[in-house]
């Protein structure tokens, strides 16, 4: 049995200050406390939020142990943890689900009051289980997946089947599921409807997949990268717009493809501030609905007031409106049953020690998701 009192020394990707290069260094991982588990990471991946975290978003607490997408196996458990044990395969989540608070029992939100988003970079007791040369480390949200081991509160993980594809499990821990959930839980896309998706990364492709599952008949993908056309079609996209091919605004181009009226639903997945207004303008007057999913570092975003006043709805979304256990488990089962072409997301792999190569790969036009492999 694992020694739950043992401090583990392992490698992790660390950012020391805003804008500083990421380094892979030896760190120490404390044992889990009563309601926590220590996880041996098997596979991780990169999300746009990980890049933003090196620039001080969602918090500027450094030094920072990076990563929030991944999958691993429980190495040890705290003495108050129930329904989890050593050897369980788990996916980290950055929101919890108590199933009892006002929000959890509501069908209007996925943001649990009891187990909220951790934006301090610390555990729920405001301490850390990670340190480097005696200095406390923070993590991005609920954990740090670009580390060979990590500790996470048991209320922020989902147990999955041990036979699940590791890369695919990592993808659904945030990016893909966020887009899929936005179509499913936030927009509640209706059969026969029209959809526009701004940005065809993993989040956007997830939104396309969700819209297709719900029966949307016109799904317009928008990206400046022509190579994303093929990826979008693999997930169910029916039309593609490259804004660089026209002097017209994106909203105008969307309307041209949707009978001049605009679409029923749009999803802004890039975090590029001006596109938020464009995504709203691309929807139908009186009943169009735009979901803001992408995260950027801008504190204030431009929004055309007239666009909003014409009866359209703009809704913010965290984790695509998915509840961390009840909804994400459904996506995990669909992943296990290969209902999504998640292999289309995997374009590159790097070992943890070459993490900086991953950042360079993301700049290549053929890159969608980079998987980070742990080596022990």
C-alpha cells in the first residue's frame, strides 16, 4: 500500500513570474489531507487557459504549477474520502457538485456554492500541497496536471472507467466538454436550428459536436486557419467561413449563409474581445442567443448596445454549463463509447520535460491539441 505520510519528489512545469519561460523542475508533493487524494498523472493536455495563466489570468499568484486538463490514477487517499480508492482512474474538474446547494438542485446553473471555482491557486483550506525548494506553489484552478503527481480535493474529481483512452479523457476534462456543454446545457440547441461557432479549437469543435447531436441542421464554423475546415467537418460542421477571405464583418458573412436573418445560436470560443459583439450580431433579431465561452485577459470587452437591445440574449458560460459529476459522467460514457471523433483533436505529443516545445507547436496551423506524456 502507498505510504500516505510520504512526501513525493517529482517533476512539474513551473512558471515563476508573469511572462517568464516555463521550466521543468523537481518539486515536493505533500500527502493528501482528510478530504483529498494524491494522483499520479498519466496524461495531460494544453488548454488556452494554461497559456493565459502564465500571463496572470485567472489569478496572478506565483510561482505557479501549471496545467488543469488531464487524467491520472489515485495513489493515496485521505481518511475522510468516500467512494474513491487507490488505483481509481480519475479526471480533475475545476468546479464541484455537492448536489445539495441552491445552485446544484437548480437546472439554471452548474456553479456549485459549496465547492466553488478555486481562483486563488490554493486548496479549499487556503494552503498548498506543492512546494519547490521550501517555497509554496500555487496551481491554476483546483490542481496542477503538468506534474507527475498532484493533490486535489476529492470533491473536484470524476472517477472514470480504467480502460478509457488517456488522451481522450484529458480532452474532455475541460476543452472539448466546455464547447459540447455550451451547446447542450447553456444554449439548449434545438433540432432544425442554425448555429455559428467562432474559433475551431477543441472548445469550438466540442460546440459543433454538441450542436450536431442536438439536431442543428446548419452549423457554421468560423476560423482564420483554413486547415480547421477539415477538422470542423469531421465533427459535423456544414459550412466554413474564413474571415480573411472577405472585407465584410464576420456577422455579415454568417447572415449571408443563413438567409439574411442570422443564426439561432452562436458560440464565441476564442476569447478575442471584439468577436463577442460579432457573435451576438450574427444571431437572429428578437430571439438569437450567443454563448460566451472563450477566455481572454481583457477585463473589459466591447459590446454593441443596439445589438443587444434588439432582443438578443448574451450568456456567459463556465465549463459549458456542465455539472461536474452528473453531466461530465455522461460525456465520459460517450467518450468511452467513441461517440465523438476525439482522435481528430490529437495532433502532437511531447514529454513533460519538453513542455516549451508544446507552446511552440500550438503556433503551428495544423495543431489542435498537444498531449503531454509523463515519463517515470
